[in-house]
C-alpha cells in the first residue's frame, strides 16, 4: 500500500483541486455580492422621478453580465466536483490499495 506510485499524485491532485474550487467559490461569492449591489442600484434608479435611462440600461447590462459570469463560475465548480467524484468513485472499484 505504501509502495503505490500513484498515491502521491492523487494526494497532490486532490489538494490542488480543493484549492482551485475554493478560489472559484470565493470569486463566485464576490460576483453574487456585486450583483446584489448592482440590483439595488438599478431598483433605486428605476424608482427615481427623474429616471436616467442611460444609467438604467448600463446597470441592467452590468447585472446581466455579472449573472452570466457567476453562472459560468458555478458551472466550472460543479464540473470539477462532478469529474473528481466520478473519477474517485470509478477508481475505487477498479483498483485495490
């Protein structure tokens, strides 16, 4: 068991994947916070009696771009997690340690 040449690589790849997903999760949280702020600004601008249509369009576009960014990041996180879980599960059935 301790003579397995793949053990060190599996351990290192697990640590790298965990750190990568942690960083992506932090970026996704920051994106959610920025989207929340932009949404509040957009709603406040819409409520004004003298609406600035250019600013409303700009905030709306910023909100859409932010949502796309957040969704893309979360998709990558899910893909990495699913790939790792799938690999780990299939590896355990084929090899004994």
